[in-house]
C-alpha cells in the first residue's frame, strides 16, 4: 500500500482550497490529523488521513455526541486503526467502503462524506447500511465504544468483579 505523508498544515490548506471542507468539529479534526500524523510517522497508520476522517465521521453518526459522550470522545477511530493493524484482512473492506461512501456522497450531494452536513451524512449512511462496510464499521464502533472508559461510563458498567482473595477450588468449602 502506498502511503503518502503530508503535513497537517498542507492537508487543511488543500482541503479548504479544494472546497472539501470538514463537517466535524475543529477539535476533532485536529485530534484525528495529529493521531494520523503520529501513526504515519511510526508506520502504524492503517488508513490514509481522508479514510481515517471518513471512518471517524461515520462512527460519530453511529454513536453521536449529545448530552453524553459519543464515539468521538471514546476514541473509536483509534480503536479501529489498531484493529486494522492487527487484522489486515479488514483493511481492503475499509478502503473500498470509504470509496463507496464517498461515491454515494458525491452522486447525491456533490461532495465527500466528511464535507456533508449531519442530516446529509445520515441519508448517505441509510443508503449503504446493508453494505459489508457499514456493517463492519457499526460493529467496530460499538465494540470500540463499549471497550473504552468513556463508553463504560456512559452505559453504566461498574467494572469487573473485585477479587475476593484466593480460592482453592480443590479444597472443600469451609463450613461456618
């Protein structure tokens, strides 16, 4: 796979110049750009920057931020990047899925998925919701969210059982 490294400044400049724009918060954009740049420098970025931002935008529609944290705050895109590095068989599915998502976005709204408004993004996702790509992103988003501390707090998971000391399973129970 050919991965091109570009600076964050160059990416933002080219995005604005091409009219793509980014329909996510500037803080999230900066976080994803910084994450991708760090991963690219270490050779651990599974996706290119555009793909990572598209996956982050899809995940943000699956588990949106409202009065509670969503996929963005839980770092789902970081989880997905790590998973794609571990399970390389999923990488082509993600790469082709981003292309398909952008193609639907272009045909309906004349822009890349990340440049669409949230209602437009939802419409695009409804049209691809039966695709293997969306199914996988949905699964990975929910998995990443529920495995994060943020997700555990949102769903009210108290944590694992506390240890109760050493139990010798071979010994008979003590009578009291």
